[in-house]
C-alpha cells in the first residue's frame, strides 16, 4: 500500500560532534484504536530516549504534578467505593488512576480543555465510564502527546502548534478484526483479580469475538465509529506524518528510521533495529496486561477470522471510500472454501441469523463490551450531562445512588485540582521555584486537605526540580570565580 512515509527525507547520518544540537520539536500522535496507535507512541518515545534528548524543565515538572498529586481524583473515587464497603471489589485499572490515563480528546465545547475517560466497574453491579476535564496544557507533561481524535483541532491549539504531528494507520479490516478480539483495561483488571489463572487464555477472546462478529448491531457500530474517525482525519492528513502498521510489521528498522528522521532525531540502522527488538510482540500498556494478543499481530491476520459478510457490512456502512483513499482495497473478498474452523462457525451463525454468546461469565461479558471504539448510541447506556469538570457516560451500573456519590466525589476533586492546575500552568516555562511555591501556598486550604501527603510530596519534588538548575548555575559560577582568583603557581 502507499502512504506518506514514502515522502519522508532519506536517512542521513548523525550530526557531526561539532555541530550545535538540532532543534527537536515536541511530538504528537493521533490514530484510531487498534491502528498501531500504541506502537507508534512507543516507537517515538524510544526514539526520543535513544537520541539522548532530555525532557525540558516544564515537561519534567508537570510530570511530577500529574504522576502524584494528579491521583487525588482516583483517590476520591476509590474512597467513595470504600465508604460503601466495595473497595475490595472495585475495578479501576492502575492505568486509569493516573490523571492523564485513559482515552483522551480535546473538548468539543472548549478547545482549551482536554477530556479523559476512566473505566470503573464492580462485579455483579456492572460498569460505567467517568470523563474528567482539565486544562489542555496539562498534556505538556506527556513524553508524546497523543489522542485518538482531533486531527482538525490539534494544529490550531497554541500549546501544541509547534509539535511534529504523526498518525497511525492500518487496513480498516485489520482494525475491525483487532477490535473484536481486543480486551480493554477494565476487563484485564477483572481477569487478573477474579478469573483463575488456568482460565486466562485465548478462549476468552475467541468467545467474546464470536459474539461481536455475529451480532450485526455490534459489528455495524464498530464500522460506523471507524468510518467517522477516518473521515474526520482525511481532510487534514497532509498535516501529519503517517505510519502504516503494516509497514512497521514488515519493515520495522526502515520504518523506524524514517520516523526518526521525521522527528528530527535520526538514528543509525542498528539503533532502529534495537528499538524494534525491545518493542515487538509484547505488551506495551503496563497494568493493562491483556492489550497484546500473543501469537498474533500478523499482516493480513484478519483473513483468518473475518468472513465475507463482515467485509460487505463494512462496505455497506460506508467504509469503502475512505479505505480506498488510504490505499487499501475495500472490494477484497475471501474464498469461503478456505475458511478456518473459527470462520466456519461464525459464517454458519450469520447465515442462520444466530448470535453466538457462549461467555458464561456475564461480568466478563459486560466489562468486555467495547466502550471506546463503537457508536454506543443504540445500546441503552445511561449518559449524564456535563457538570463543570466531569461527566458520567456509558453506564450500565445497577446502583445509581452509589454511582452518583462517586461522581460527586470526582467532581469535587477535579474542581480543586483544576483550580490549582490553572495557576500552576500560568507559571512561565522557565518559572522560578518562588513562583511555584506561591501557587502551592494559595491552594493550601482547598486542594491540600484532599490529599495531604501527595500535596506535600509533590511540592517538595517540584521545588527541588525548579531549584536544581539555579544551584547548578551558581555552582559553576563559584567554580569559575575560584579558578580566576586562584594564585598562579610559583615559578
């Protein structure tokens, strides 16, 4: 297939040692779920690390705030469940306890805000997603800023206008196939804690996928969501460096080399190959231990699980034109006489109008129901209205009173935290420790009581990080003065 990587500059050797360090723009990635999005972020992150680049002071300091004090929201959510006696059964994956954890996007109502989706569940009660809203400049804490959406928006945001932008792409049939076999972080947390280890195997994915592939309404919702994501991207694709997932799998070192050049951080072929050796075919999402499906991740693997009815549904759902524009053949069809046993079961069920639903663990089934990459409007989820800082959405949680208490706790924590963040983000990029100290002092009564230890610990870490450059400068100055005033050696 063709893609814009072919337009990137040719590989070049490293800059001479005498040359000044190159100007390296910060990086931003967009891409649909299951399109190679996480892989692209991981590759670019490794490129930054291996190029010797170090985070700017602002990035490092914001990361200190986000990683520790930012957890006050998750702490208050956990506390609400603990007060209800359900703390030991709460499912809130570690990835979502980070303030910036979870899918994120620029707020449609206010482009200066960014939203994060958290997945929360309890066995026997169901689950819901909680969306929190914070200043978009907070994302300057990311090593690689990333989002599944917003191709039109990101280039126009002042905080991110200078970012070098990348996009992950993949054959839409491959994205759809990966989506039906994917296990989200909420389900991963449930499996890790409540499913016997001997039952944690690929049969879980196969049973869930059989349902998703034989329920016409579900598969059609995947198609609609993906079509909209790609249609939103196409008018702006010239503003992004594209990486095709297939290119990375088939020619990893060459593809990583091109990405490194585009990022302004050229690597040797050996370093590019080493990056792939470290990243290939393994989980890259930390506490979400089921993101990668062992033994898969092959180009064209969808041909062993999708059947022709799915390809026809994709075309009927309008995915054909965007797929063709991106370089894939939407008219491709499979030979039914060569279907795998899995395909034969799925094809037979579709022919009979029968939905395969063989997942006996209904908690597992409910948690695994996709809530990010589908059009969820026709599945009966409750959706709350926006409050100032939070929104409850996509809920099938049975205890609505507890759900409201959790929502109240999150709203209060976000209100206090966002007031702090607005002040802290207003400190100039090269802000002094004194300015940061003043911000912490102003929020001593409002935010600190919600997380006293986190507040004190974050304040110490931030002030230390901001003071360190000054101390180094004073130390170098003192050394130079000593050398200039030192008496000459005797002759």
